């Protein structure tokens, strides 16, 4: 999901990934900004560090985008570290002002590239370098599922995520599906169908704010 700054979410065409280069496989890690320092894994404690599965399952995230809201519920029983990571990114404001910068028509929209933030900083660079373990589970990659993007290297997921607007059975048992859209799939569809250059939106849709709150009963 030089074209864009994304990690690969899948090896759809079996092409080797080269750092900083877009391939038919999907998103890839892109070039650093000229003034960005080498990223060092962050160690600062975040709000959901240490949260139990039950505590994380009770929380939902609303992505308030320029085109409307996308509400997401989580399945920490299947992918606890992926859920913890996404909740922390949302609760700390790391996703605020980032964009959905890659789309594959009728398949996915991808966000989570912190370097697209209007608040890009050394702190966000460190945060984007923190890797989390692969957690492939039994959740099927169907429309509405939220999953972690990564390169073809094991345990390479960081902050990049994708939302499926169409089926992705080839991702099952390979990528960490950790949530599902409970409201706002029409917004995801609108993002997916906007004009693109290749897989890069002509006008990437911004996440104005990511809000964490108790899930509605």
C-alpha cells in the first residue's frame, strides 16, 4: 500500500519488495523525509500498555475523516498486540491529521503512515519504527475487516493498517486481522472510489481525529 510511504500488506503478485519502491504487491516502506533522523524504537509508556483483553474489547475507535466517520470495534482475543497498538495510536493522537494514502480499487484503503501527519516529528518517527508481532488468526479477511499492514518480513507491522472494502481470502492466516468496521463503510467506499494515480489518491483523505471511547451497547 518513488510513489508513497507505505509498508506492504500482501504479496499478491509474488514480487520482491525493494525499500522505498512501490510494487504490484501493495504498500511498501517509502523514502524518509530529507530532514528525518534515523528512527529509534520508542519506549515511552502509552495508555493501553498493560490493558487486559477485556478492557481493550470494551473500547472502540472512531476515525473522524474528511468524508465522515468510520467506527471500529476490536477483537483482542485474536490479536491483542495489534489492538493495543491501534488503541495507543488513537489515544495518543498519533493518527490525527494522517491520511489514507493508498487504495486498491474494490479491495482496500490503507492508513497509519505517521509521516503524512501535519504534526510529523522525531517522536512520531520513533513511534513508527516500533514493531509488533504477527498475530494471524482465524478471522477471515472479508469486507469491513481492519488488519495490520506489513512487509514480507516476519513481525514487521508498525503503524500501518488497512480496511477491506472487498474480500481478501489470500490474506487469511497470514495477516493480523484485529477489528471490524461497525459503522461508516460508506465512507470507506467513498475513499476507495476517489480518483487515483496508480494506487495513490489524487487527494488523500485525512483523518482529522481518532477518538477512543467505550463501545456503544
